[in-house]
C-alpha cells in the first residue's frame, strides 16, 4: 500500500500545473503540467528559462545516491537519510529505491509530508511534545499497522506530555522511542549523563503509551569535534545500548535501534557501530546523513568523511545557481540578479564557477570573479579585469549548505550535463 501511495503521490506531482508560483520556469509553459513540461526536455539555457534559476545535476544526484547506498551496504548500516535537507518526495522515492530503510524528520510537519506520500518508516530526530501532533500520530499508527515511527525522548517532562496526549487520543499502539544521549556539555539537545538516561528508561517503562526501542544521538554536536572525540562519544552511545540490553530494557523487541550520523562523521559512526556486540535482538544500526543527495561546493565539500576515506569514493556537488549579469557599473564591479532569496548564504557565499556568454553561449571558467556579498535580489561581484563579464552573461554559482538551498525553490529543474531538463523536483517547506 505504501508503494502505491508513493507512486500515486508522484503522479500527482507530475500532474501539477505550472504557473506563477514557480520561479524561473519558461513563461510560455504556463498551464502545462509539470510532467508535460519535463517531457519536452527543454534546454535550460536556450528554451525559455529565466534567471535566476537553480538547477540540480541529474548525473551527480544519481552518483551520490548510488555511492551512499554502496557505503551503507558495505558497512552493514541501515539508512534513514534526513529528509529535512530536500523535503522532496521524488528524492525520497529515489533514496528508498537505493536501499534506504526510511526517511528521518526533524518536526511533525515533515512527518506529515512523508506520510502523505506513503513513507512507511520514519525516524523523527526530536522529542515530540505537541499534543495535536501526537493525536495525529496516534491516528496514523492506528490506521496503518505497517507504519513504523520512532522518535527521541530526552526529558521526564517530555515523557509526561507524550503520555498524556497519547492517552487522551486513545492511542492503540505505543509510540516507539529512543533515548537521546547528548553529545556533551554545550551541545544541543539530549540527556547529558548515563544516570539521567536510566531515569528516563524507568519513566518510559512506567507508561503503556511509549515503548523504548533503543538509543540515539547526533555526533555532529560533539564540542570541538575531532575523530577521537566523536569516536569516544559514539562508544558511550553503544555502551548505553549494551547496558540497557543487559538490564532487560529491550525485552520482547524484534529489533534494537542504535542511531547516529550526520554528514560530517559517518565514517566514525560506521567504524564504531561495527563494534556493537550481539545483543538480545538484532541491532538496527541506523545512519541518518542527509546532505549527501546534493552535496555542495563549500561546507560539506570541506567536511565530508570521504576526504578522510578517499578509497571509498567521493560525492559530487549537484547544485548550480545560474544568474545573469544585470549591471556593470565599474570595471571592477558587477551585479547578478540572484540574492538572498535565491542562494544559500548562512555558511558561505556562493562561488562563481563558470561564465556562459550572453552573446554566443560559449562557456569559460569564472577566473578572477568573486561574489563578495548578497542583497535580497542581487549578488555583489568583483572582477579582476574589465572584460571578465558583460551585461547579459550567465554566471554559474556553486552553493554551500544544501538545506538552505533547497528551501528557497519550490520546483527545481533536474538537468543533464548538456543542459537538457529531464524532470522537476518539487519541495515542501
């Protein structure tokens, strides 16, 4: 049923009409369905797209999906990529096709999007204390016996609020929870000590609306992270799971969950999770890295574990934002028509990578061209030579931080290397 719901949902996306809601699409495509426009296989540069336009490389997306599938399989990891990165059901479907166990969410709204597209297994990496969201969850679990949902707990008050809301909702299935072990003092969420974890486990055992199924956390929050510090924290997480199992906390489970894994330290996760001993039930070693699907040209390019393990492969940046030179007021200054509304800028400014001539369409490297700042709708660019850019040229920009790139675009062209648009990726933020 879940597969059918996902297929139907994707068909619904293809049937959506193109209109003014979607930036950069050809004006003459108004009224066509997304599927019809994709079938025309238009060229991004010559067939009516307006700038700025964000494009995803079809080849790089496929490469990244296949690489992480291979990596997870090689290391015996289940994979629930974080869907907050793209919030794109089409990409969720492809991640599942490439072996993903399910999709990770951060907040209930994201889980609702996933369920509307038939995602059968959801890991919500947060404590859920919102009563309306818990009522919705109870109804989803009651309506679909195949739906599996797991979320964090990290406080006694959170457990109390969950129990109250689920009892009031008449929940017929307990909500599976994992205790979140915090990554250290000054880290984000999570229980700071093992003693507090034991206290939470006792509280969960005292209610029938929740079921403890494992432990989890996020190693990316380890203070002053290094391989040694991250590895030490991961071993604490594993030791907590072992201690809980010895104490009978996981009795009658068919699977014990141990989960971690952002996009910067999944090599350490893989290494430590290989050390997990046999427990009373098979262990679901759940990795949650999400940024890999598009990767990027700065932040994750610097942080990716594949820099430390090049023998395992390399991710490819898939985003390129195309903007046009709309002003050239001085020989050293130019302005592009893309700004904060179009490009991620929270971690790094966009990088000028390639210039496509507005006269003849020839491309050259963007040597000597630097983005120095962003206004709402303009990129500030400096040039080393007067002839580096002219009004009308297209500039291809590499971006940093996928999460704040996807969220600025509702419909993103998926583009082959020659500029052919093969599909459009719909996002829901």
